C-alpha cells in the first residue's frame, strides 16, 4: 500500500513552518542555523514528492544541488559564528546587539 | 496513489557551449589563479599586484561579454547548455554591468586596504566569486541555476561583511546577513519546489509555455510558489517589509564591502527577478502587480522618511538604497517593455553611483571605519575638496539632479509608471524622491557649510598618501582613478544618455 503524495507535501509544509517559526523565535544561533536546514530539507522533500508524482527526473536532480548548497552554507555560517563567539561564553543572538536604530 | 515509476533514462550529457558562460568562467578562473598565486608565495604579495589582476580579469570578462553582445546582435538571442543558459540582450547587459563593477571595485579595495595597512588576497578573490554568481543569475533560464547563482553571489558577501575582525560590529553584520540570507534562500527554494509542483518543470521557458497553454486560475500551490519566490527576491534587494537586515549590515560591514554588496547584490537579484516575473509569470501579472504596487509604495516612502532621521552616514545610505530599490521596482511593476528598459537603465547607473558613494564614505571614515557620523563630515570640503565634490555629485545624482544619470533614471521609471496608468504610484514615488532630496542635500550642506574638519585621521591620511603626487588631494592614484571612472559614467551618460538608454531599451528578454 502506498501513501498519497499529499501526506508528504503536508509533512514538508509542516517542517517548513517549524523551521520558519523556530528561526523567528529561537535565540541560539546554532539552533537558528538548524532551522534553516530544516527549511531546506522541507523543500527537498517537496521536490522529491512532486518529482515522483509528475514522473519527472529534474526534481530529484534539484535535491543534489540543494544538498551541496546547504553544506556550503553551513561551512560559511559556522565559520562566521565561531569567529564572533570565540570571545563570548555562549552563542546567543541577543548578545550581538551593537547595531540598531 | 502514485502509479508512475520514473523510467531509467540513459545518461545524456548536454552539449556545453563554453563561450556562453565565458564571462563567468573568466571570473572564477581568475579567482582560482589569484588564490593559488597568493598561496605559493610565502610573503604577502603587494596590493598593486592583486588589484591589477582583478582589473585585468574584469577587462577580460568585459571583452567576453561584448563578444556575446555581438553574437546576439548578429544572430539574435539563443539558449545554450540544455536550455539552462539564456543569451539575449538582457543577460548581455548584466554581464557587461558586472564586468564593469569588477573593473571599478579593485581601485577602491586597494585604497581601502592601503589606508587600513592590510595585505591579503581575500578582498580581491571573494568579489570575483560574487560577480560570477550575479552573472549566472542574469543569464539563467532555469530556477536551479538561479538558486545556485544566488548562493554563489551571497556566500562570499557574508564573509566580506565579517572581514574586519578588529571591529565587533563587522562580525555582527556578517551574522545578521548570513542568518537573513540563508532564511531568504530557504524561502526562495520552497517557492521553487511549489512552482515545480504546479507547473511540472524548473525551466523558465517550459514554465512559461505551460502557463500560456493552461489557463490556471486560483491555483493555491502555484500562487504560493510565486509568492515565496517574490519574497526571496525582495529580501535580497531589501524592499520593505523585508529590509530590516540591511541597515545593520550596511553599517557594520567594512565600508568598501558595503559598496560592493550594494551594487552586486542588487544587480544579480534584479536581473533574476525581472526575468522570472516578466518572462516566466507574465500570465499571472494580475496577481503579482498589486502586490508589487504595495511594496513600491512602502519601499519608496519608508526608505526616504527613515533616512531623514539617521545620524550615521552608512545607515542613512542603507535607507537611501531601500528608497532607490523602490524606484527600480516601479519600472518592474509597470509590466511593460518600457518599464523593463527603465529599470535596467536604473540598475546600471545606480551600481556606479553607490560604488563611488561608498568609496568616498569609506575614505572619509578614517582608519578602522571609526568615524561615520554625518556631523563628522563637517568642513570636509575644506580639507578634502576633491573627495567632497565627488561625494556631492554622487549624492545629487542619486537625488535625481539634471545633467546626471540619476535624473534620466528617475524620469524613465516614472514615465513608465504613468504610461501604465499607475498615476497614484507615480505621484507617491515623486513625493518620496522629494523627501529623499532632503537627506542627500543635508550631507552636501554639512560638508560645504561652516565648520572645520576635526577628524583625528587627517594627519594619518597625509602620511599614507603623501608619497603620491595626488597627496594634496588626500587620495592615492588608485582611489583617484576609481572615483574618476564612476564620476565619468555619472556625468558622461548624464549629458549624453542615448547609447546607454538604447542599450537598456533594446535589452529585450528572449521570451517576452
């Protein structure tokens, strides 16, 4: 028995929403980074589901590109986070507040 | 129920026509060579070498872009590499623009590093990657390639924002830019996935053909996908209400990186945005035009009003650049070929204005980007007449003064809006331009008004630049050349705009 694509799409939409909400309310930069990863993977799940439903290979191919981009993004992001928070005790976004109106 | 099974397809590699991506390859190849050479030598190579190399790479990619321009002019637009690259007047215009940015930028980077007393390849290698990303965004005919271009453009910019390790604000800018950038990329990607689901393709031409053949009304997935793509783009160009990262990032980044990111990120994002919305979603114009109407109103007015009350020059310029992004969107909102031409012209001349503006602001900011209050520019015209005059010209051009490129740019987008019967929008944009004149002239007034330059940096500057014959002007030969290049674009095309206007209006999209 196979599961209808709408279930996967709904799951992806929920994962994406969790990522968005998490990024907006969590203050730990590492958790915010994980929320971005969650959003990217929700998009991947959507790609794969549609690819299978449409019987079209390009959605599967897109996922590989996204994986590579996500890895590159983490490299740059962690580099920046380490550079900033080396001098601080924890990676909390609220500690970084020099720039504001 | 899923009944279809993806058939095993024989691996079929597309024919790769390397000349169509030659400008990108030149930038990336130049970047790799620079990095390799810098790693081979134990001692830091001189800044002159790096800056000269990047100028050379920029000239080479400009030549490659002009070759493509010749191809388009003689054979008409075409697609290449499995239809994922579009070479038309539109992409050639952006390839040319990015090449020009790559030629002008190293002059300023050199002056900035000289003042900071820094060596290093990073400030020259990273922009080359960014430039290649912007070029890919401009010539992409495939959503995947646009996404890759967006990331190739953005990732080096995050690093450049955080390059000034001595200042905490720079790290903070890098972190904010990174988090917001990654967030917007993820939103863009989800929009891509939904668009793919609704139309069955990631290729822009195929999406457009599908939408033209099938009358789709009120398809939630398609509309959501398009909306998320729009949000992704609006984040990148910092349109209200997706602008809140930009003042912090502009203020915190090393000033020369700010100028570069303002020019290149806008060029790349607008290129992809215009192609996606004008060439791919023209059948959905009745859905995205009202959205853009609201965005234009918010962006122009909010940018202008908030800029009025800023104390920091870089922050003020960030809001000013939000205001200018609203004007570029105004041409896009009109959804006519005249509107696109006006937006393209605007993006083109704005890149030089903002590069020049931030270069002068960077040099006025003293070592370590320490002094960026507007009041600190008091008496700047007396101590640095050349720099102050240049900054004044760049600022009044942004305000839209006649005989500069800014005037015609504003005139064209507003005329395009009026031709599209968006009278209210044109009036609102003009009101915001009038407000914006206030803060541009305020800086000019502060510089040329009474008062003496009290900045501590003046002796240090004399020391750094005194070796050159231009030392009395307070500029190095590199800085002088860069500013003269930007000034000549601004004034030359202000008096004699026809060639550039023709270039922009003939830069038709392949699928419009």
